[in-house]
């Protein structure tokens, strides 16, 4: 399950990137960028989109469905990190039993407040290690 959750978090990053690049391209177009340049950027966008499709085939269907539904409704906050017991999307503390389950990553866990898919923030473990 952990790998699955990592994949879906990655998918969200790609979606965000595509979104941003798409908007940037629109802007460049309105500023009169040459067709050649626009064409090469579009090709890159297509490549990213293809990589995304490949990624989607590796994600469990139920997880992917949830992600896609949620992403459409709330834009780019379908997957949220859980750090210090707090959902980094809505900043509400989740029950500690749930936090433990998120850490184990055996099942998909959702934030009860905002509905995001929760993933464990591994950076917080790194920081703890450094403190010692
Ligand atoms: Zn939340």
C-alpha cells in the first residue's frame, strides 16, 4: 500500500505541474511567443501527460477513482501529508490511532475533516533523527 500511496502523491505532483505549465503556455501565447516555441513546449507537455497515463495504470483502481473525483472537486488537494499528527491540507489534528495507521500505510486512510488521502510525511522522521 505504501508504494501505491507514493504513486498517487506523485500523480498529484504531475497534475499540478501540468496545470501550471498549461496556464503558463496560455500566457506565453497571449504575449505573442512564436509558434515554434509554443510547439516545442506543447510537445513536452504531451510527454509529461503520457508519463502520467503510464503512472495511472500502476495505481489501484479504487485509489485512483477517489483521487480523480477529489482532485476535480477540490483542485490540487486530494493527497495530503500527515506531519506531527496534523493533516497538512486542513491543519486539523487526526486521532493518534489513525496517525499510526497512516504511518503503517496498510490501508488507504482519509482525513476525517477534509477527506484528503493521508500519507505519512517521511521528512518528519528524518528531522527527528537529526535531533538525536
Ligand atoms: Zn484534512
